[in-house]
C-alpha cells in the first residue's frame, strides 16, 4: 500500500496544467467544496448522497496525504469505530464497520447534511484501513486523483 501512496504523490506532482497538486491539495480543495456546500453555496448543491460521497473522498484523500488534515480525519473515524466496534454489536471488524457506516450514510434521510458528511469522512479513513472491497473504493479514488494530477 505504501508504494501506491508514494507513486500517487509523484504522479500528482508532475501535472503540467494544474501544477503540483498532490493529494494534500486535492484533499484541501475537496474540503473547501464540502464546506461550501454545507454552508449553502449557490454553486455547490448538496444532498445526502453528495454530502456523504464528498466526505468519503475527503477521508480517503486526507488519510493518504499524511498531513495535519489526516489527523483531523482520523479523529473523525474514531467515533464510528468506537460506537460500532465497541463490543456492543459483537466482533464486527473494520470491514463490518465500513459496511455499517456506509448503510447509515446512504440509507437514512438526513435533514442536516453535516451528519452524512462527517460520517463519510470517517468512512473514508476506515475504507483506507479495512482492505477488501473497501480497498477497491480507496484505490479507485486514488487512481482518479492520479488522473487529475496528470492534467
């Protein structure tokens, strides 16, 4: 996994159109877009799915970026981990936590969009840690980030 992260940073820094973007730059910009949508921007219209999706992308990108932003998103992942994996529901594991968190984000109707955004940030970090099918989501997002960085 570390070789993928290192390769991503190298490719993202080499983009001729956008300049040196890097995963940190993409995570930062993703966070700005998410915040603008949550604050009610006319240009960024959020619903439950977009809010959760942007949160997941922010969690994955910032977990990969390995910056202060990654420390904040790791903190956002600790709450769902402690609630879901706390022993109340048995031995669920990270894959079960990722599955349950994804269901919570996308199956319920949320009146306050910051909730699926926050849960999505935590889910993105958990996807990065869980492996399995969640690793596929993680790697697909990073490949998309590589494409953006190659512009």
